[in-house]
């Protein structure tokens, strides 16, 4: 049995703070690139807006499902905890392992390279510059998160604010073009959207929304509001998805206004093209810093939530007690953050020597969507399996909403399998190693 007096998470995080973390993690550097791919496949202006709104609605459905799961089963493990309840400890541990071994840590490493690529444009350190910037960024952000969350949170607010300012800079660029009565770079209508194009555009949209579900790892630490209806976790999930959707719509309006549907679809760096059109080539330096800031906030959020899943899974396993300890003084899973940082640094080094590293991370996409599908179905399974469990929040339109969310995730699973094809075996291998570790370590008695 666990020591009942052992340090554990306490409810000390405010709803606005959790929303800031969610926005910072989800609204990553990808929003500066993905709108071009969406426009290319969606075809028309209204189809572009439509798929981004649809992506927000699907994410909102998921947030409602996670609202029920994370309030009924609050844990720093988030998905890990309620997936374990629904499907058993081996399934839950495999999820936590996949997150620790490459999904979250791989995202941290890749975001480090995004920072490196852009900062190397500002301060050129040569061909190895991006890798050096990536390595330093991951180290600094790991140390930054070891400072704890019981103290001041101003720095977390500040770095997320930088990211939002970067997106609003795109809106300012488009507004400046409007004031100057400068028309879009292209004025063509695009092409008529078709079902295949809309479906493929939605793939990129939902990838841009990816990460909101990881807020459930803060479900045991968020304070419930003293006034007003609802649960703190539900408010944070729904609030963050709504804010993210609005920010994405603002960014797409700016890009469409500045470049036009055809110009946006053809652009390799749409944000850079818009800034240069509004303010001249020198604006590229400003954009580089904005993109780096976006990547930094995403790294920050990913470190925060990823380490909590690792902590929660490790404390339930024999032989992993060091990683599964909670630092009560700082209010963080310090050792899990360190372990996650070590793996992330290793993946940065791998990425510097093996150019196909990004592909390896892409291969884990089917695993991500498979677990998200399982989470949607877990709402139904746990209502049947544990009907007496207190549920402070229940998803509306049950079971339609959970089934709709699970179906959309399953379609994304199919799309990702179709994209990576044989490469999906890599993701299966990652899960397989997790199953082996689950057998070796065994649950704590």
C-alpha cells in the first residue's frame, strides 16, 4: 500500500492558469504553417473557415467527454488513470509509456528544433546552430519547470502571452493592409471543395488542436470555483478550447485577407509572407522570434502535463518509485520532469544525427488517435462498469456525444494509418515495449 502521508498533489491551480497552460501548449508553432495546408485542401474561403470551426466543435465534444472523466476520476495521470479504470492496468501503463518514450518527449524535441530553426535565422551559429538552440531550449525549459508551481506563476502567464501576441501580430498585419486599402496578394476564388479535400484539411486542423486533452493531468490540482456553476476542470477545458478556436479563426482571417485563398494555399511560410507584405522583409526577424515564443510555450505546457502522467504511472509500479515521487514543497513531480527532460535531450541528439527523426514521431500518430478513441468510449464503459462513481459533471446528450467524439477520433486513426502505412509498425513497437514493461514492473500492491 502507498504511504498515506506521502506527498501528493493539492488543489492550488486556478482556472485561468490552467487555461493559459492549455492555450500555450496547443497553440504551437504549427499554426504558422498548417493554414496553408488546410487552404490547399479545403479549396474555398468558406470551406477553410468551416473546417476550422468543425475542428473546434469536435474538440469541444472531446472536452465535454474529458470533463466527465477528469472530474469523476481526478488524478495527475489524467488519461492514464481513467483508461486504467476502463481497460485495465496494462492498457493504462502502455499509454503512459507511449507518452513518455516518444509522443510527449518527441514533441518537446521537435519543438526544440522549431526554436532552433528560427533562432538560427536571427543569430546564425552555422549548420549545427538549430541543434544547439534546441538542446539549450529543452534544458532551460526543463530547469524552468523544476522551479515549482507553488510560487509565482507570472512567468507562465508571460510566455503564453508572448505566443498570443505573435498570433495577434498577424491580425495587426492584415488590419494594416486593410487600412492601406491593399488587396490580398491573390484574388482568385480558389477551387470547389470536395469531400476528400475537406477530410484531408480536417486532418491538419485536428492536429493543430491536438493537446487539449492533456489538461486532464491537472484535474487533481485545479481549484474549484467558489462562485458560479460548474467544476474548475470543466471550465478550464471548455474555456481553453473556445479561446483556441477563436485565435485560430483570427489567424486564418489575417492570412486569407493578406494572401488570398490561392496565395495562402501556395505559400510555404504564410505567416512570414503576410508579415513581409505588410511591414517589409525586416519583419521576418519579428516573426522568427514570435514562432520561437510559440514553440517555447508549447514546450512549457508539454513538460507540465507529460511529467504528471509519467509520475502517476510510475508510482503505481514496483521499481519505478524514484520517478513516481512528488515534491510537496515545490508542488511538482520533480523526478518525472528530470526523467522526461533526459529522454527529450536524447531525442534532440538523435534528431541532430538522424534526419528521419520527425518521421519516427509521425509514426506514433496512430497510437495517439487510438488512445483518444479509447478515451471517448471510456465515458460509456465507465458509466456501465462503475455506475455509482460520483460524477460532478456529466456529458450532455449521452451517449451521442461520446460516440461522436470516438468516431471522429477513429476516423483520424484511419487517416493516420493510411498516411504512415507500414510506418505504423513503429508505433505498435512502442506500445509493445510498454506492455513488456508493464509485465516486468507489476502494479504496487
